[in-house]
């Protein structure tokens, strides 16, 4: 059987746009990125399922239950970050429930791949930054999609929605960003012998 991944485009629907900045809504960026990542993973033989492929709302609990019922091997939730002050923080981070196992290695791999595209990797500067939760880090315990999923789960924050620098990177390098996240996933799966390396 093919390795299976459920991709979650964070937020969605009229009631939950996610972060909003100058008319830009996080839910739209998340969905666009998830669909691009899914196409790359499918082309590599991964069985890809989605929590949503249109602009609809489901609670985080419903998304976690959808993944559990599908029995997928991995859950990846895609988001854009936000900070109280505009244009003050930039960079990528990946959140996991605890710093262990496949998900921890994959979170690091994804961050490193995104750094290669041009994002600040907040994991690599964690010691120099005063914000207490940047980098590949254990998530706040209230993140349901990480807490209630029965499989390894990662929440990727693909840059800050209220950072002009990150938005330029996101728009100008969109295909490279989708490829970077897919590569971070695939590299970890290959190195752990869960899928065969591409020849």
C-alpha cells in the first residue's frame, strides 16, 4: 500500500479566514499551497487526501477526526503565521506536539528546505530571538490538529501573513515553496525507509 498523507489547509469558509492583512486572507494562501504540495506528493506515488479542497469551514476537531477515520500515516497542516505588529517578524516554523520521532525530523527538514527558498528559518535563530515560541517547537497544548490526531502531525507556518517580506517571497517563489515543503516530507520518509528514493 502507498504511504498516505492528509493535507490540511488551515482555516476556511466565511467564518474563519485565519490571519488577514491588507485584504489578504490566510485561508486562501493555505489552500493554494496545500493543493500544490498535494500534486507534487501524488506525482511521487504518495496517497494524498485533503481536509478541504474548497473554501469551507470545519473545526480543528473535525479535521483531526477526518484524518483518524481515514487512517492516514501522516497529517500535515499548512498555515501562514501572524504577529501582533505588522512587518516586525518574518520567517518559517513548524509546530509539533512533542520534540520526538519522525515528526521532529520532518519539521526540521521542512524548515531547512524553506530556508533554502529564502525564508528566515526561525528554528536556526531560536536562541537569539526573544519571542518564546519560534522554530521547530512543541506546540501549545490547545492545537487540536496536533493533539487529537493518532498519526504523526506537523503544522507548518509558511511565513508571516503580515510581513511584506514573507508575502513577496510567498508570491514570487510559490512553486519553489510548495516543492520545498514536499521535499522536506519526502526526504524524511526516504531516510526512514518509508518510501523508496526516486531514481
